[in-house]
């Protein structure tokens, strides 16, 4: 049976142990008192069995007066147990002694309980793993049925973009011109990283993790925007962009010193940290104080003292992507919105909380568009027949992938879906009908 989501079955929980532990703890005063009573009886010349010690302890703790009937003894008709001052002092000290003992006892109980739980999990795991694999196979089959064409087309686009981009970088590096060395290096590295992220998106989509895929597209969008800005402004800005690594290194060094002061104070580390600071001060002196900010490498080009990513989007003519970028951010951060909003919620039931067959078109289509935008700057500024043909192929593959994802989303909306609970209810109803005796009249 095809399902709309794939939830992993957890190991069966153990019986709650806290209540048993608390019940045992409450009995400790009584048990200690039983021990004192038994010792006192022995000192008086007779032995008490555990039940008699328990009855006497309960009567004493309850504040009751009177006698307790013991089992018949041939040489004993009546006995009196007298608690000494030492016994009374020991009883008074019981709460403190029990509290001290409880700490160690609790640690021991927790350890033993964890041992039992871990043993149970390991015992159950082969069956659970087999069930997971069976569910995953059925779920993946449904994903392939609905989205297989779109996912395959996106895979083809990613592979082609990697090839076209890689060829463009190889041609640029082989050129005798030294005018675009930094720009080629920056765009080439960004393209490699972007292709990797696109493959991550594809992997997540194949497993039904639409929100996670959309979050990874967010990273691809950031990479694409930076590549477009660098491509538009050329070599000088690319040099600044690459040099800005020294600013980020200084920030990381500050965090390292704050979080690991002992390690940072070691001789070999202090030398490296000193060099990092000197490099940082040098690039700030070269480019100005605005270079310190997270996007300071773009400050001069954009005419902003403290440029933001939104400023980069505007410069790259990608301001229209702000809404998608914001929506993708919900799955990245721990804000409350991420708990209530999901691109996979195509049934109006809230975030599925598991892999789902819904919502794959958002991340899939956006990844297709971003990947072509990312590859574009690598092919310019001079164009050849090969480059134009490569770009034309990428655009066709992008459009085909985007349309396929749209069709997948439409198929999701048009299909009639039932929940597992509904199927189980129908199954029970069918079994009930078959169990009824046939009318012989």
C-alpha cells in the first residue's frame, strides 16, 4: 500500500521505572526501622521473622499504640522491645542518611535501567530495521511513481551543469590572459560547491524530505547570488571576495579563543592566532573598515557601508526570490514558524514530521533555476558557439525539469488519498462481514 509519509517505528518502550523507584524510596525508612527492631529483639533474646519486623515497623511509623501478635513460640509468652537512645538517634538521622544514599542509588538505578533499555533496543533492532527497509522500499516506490520523471530530469540537469561549468573553467585556466584569474578561481569554486548542494537537494528529494531539500536550496540560492554579483563586477571584486576569507578566519579565531582559552594559549596556537590577526589587520587597512562586515567584500561595489545578503540579491537582480528564501529559512532556524509551516503540507494536516511524498516541486524547480543562474557567470563575458550551445541545453533541461515537477505537484493534488487508519478500518469492516454467517433462507 502506498503511503503519504514514512514514519520510523521506534523500539517498544520499557515499563515506566520512575514510579517503581519512588515506591522503593518511600519504603526505605520502614526497612531501616525493621532492621533496628530486629536487632533490638535479638538483643532481648528472641528472633523476629521478616513479617513480624514489618508489622512492628509499620505500627511504629503510623504512631499506633498497642501490641502486635507474634507467631507462637514455646518459650515465649510475652516480649517487650525497648528502643535505646542510640536507636532513637539513628531513627532521627534516617532522613539524612537516606537522602545521601538515594543519590548513589539513583545513579545505580539509572545505569541499570539504561542497560536494560539498551539491551531491549539491540534485541528488537533487527526486526525494526527490516520493517524500516520494507517501509522505505514501498515509500520510495511511491516517490518514484509520482516524482520519478522530475527527479531524473533534475539529475540530468545537475550532471550537465557540472560538465558545462567544468569545461568553462578548464578553458579559462588554459587561457594566456591574466585578467580573470581571481574571478575564474572564485566562480569555479562556487560552481563546484553549488553542484554539490544541488546533488544534496536531489538526494533529499528522492527520500521525501521536502523541507530539508528546500533548506539546502536556500544555500544554493546564496551561492548563486554571490556568483552573479562577482560575474557582474569582475576581477577586482573577486579579489576582495577571496581576501575576505581572512576576515572570516579572524572571526573564527575570536570564537576559538573565547571557547577554548587553554588550547588557544598554547605556544603553537598563539603563533597561528597572531598571524591570523596580522593578516586581518592588513586587509582591513587595504580595503577600509567596511571590509570587516560579513559581506564587507561587496561594500564598495554596492555603495553600502554594511551590505546585507538582501542587498546582494538586489544587485544580482534576484530580489523577487526574497519570499522563497524566507520560506526556506523556516526549516533552517529554530523559530516557531518552522514548527507550523511546511512545503510538504499539501494535505492541510500540518508539517508531516517525517518523510513525505508531498511538496517536492518547490525545492526541485527552484534548484533547477538556480543551477542555470549559477553556471551563467562562468560562461561569460565572451561567448562562443560552444558556450551558447551549452547554455541553451541547460535552459532546455531546466524547463523540462521544472515542468515535470509542476506535473508531479498536480498529480498530488488530483489523486485521491486515504490514510492508513482508514485502510485499517476498512480491513476490519471487511473481516467482520466475512465472519458473519451466511443467510440460509
